[in-house]
């Protein structure tokens, strides 16, 4: 968690439920609590972020204990990259829409 806590934010996850799980895990980590599946699911339920598939989703996300750090870091970098790609796609889409207006100065918009 030390390696990824500054790399990701809950909003970086495509799935709001996974973002909520990450927020719960991060909060537990900061309090020194081991983020086990039941505790994370309970934390999510407490804040209204849990759905029927929460425990199943969390169990699916559990990592092999022998490769926790490596797998977590690899997954975090994938999530961060995909989040950045979604943000860039949104910016490009907005730009395309704005630049279709003939009154828009492309140079000003780019600045």
C-alpha cells in the first residue's frame, strides 16, 4: 500500500464499486487495520457503497500472498494508466465539440 497510496485515488477506478473498495482499504491502511474482505465489505456497506456483489468482487480481487506487493503495484500502474487514458479521451472529446463552433479560436482553446 505504501507504494500505491500516492499513485491512485478512488476516482481512478472505472468501476465506482472498486473505487469505493480502494477507499475503504486505504482508510484501513492509514488506521493500521489489516484490510480483510469482510472488514472492507462492512466499511463499504457503512458508507452506502456496497452492492450485492461486493464480497464476491473483493474475493475475486484478493491477491496471492506470495506476490502481494508485486501484483498490487502492477495492478495499480494499470489502473493509473487506464484512468489517464480515460481523462485524455474526455479532454479530446470536449475539444472536438468545442472546436466545431466556428466562433472558437483554436489557438485560444489550445492555450
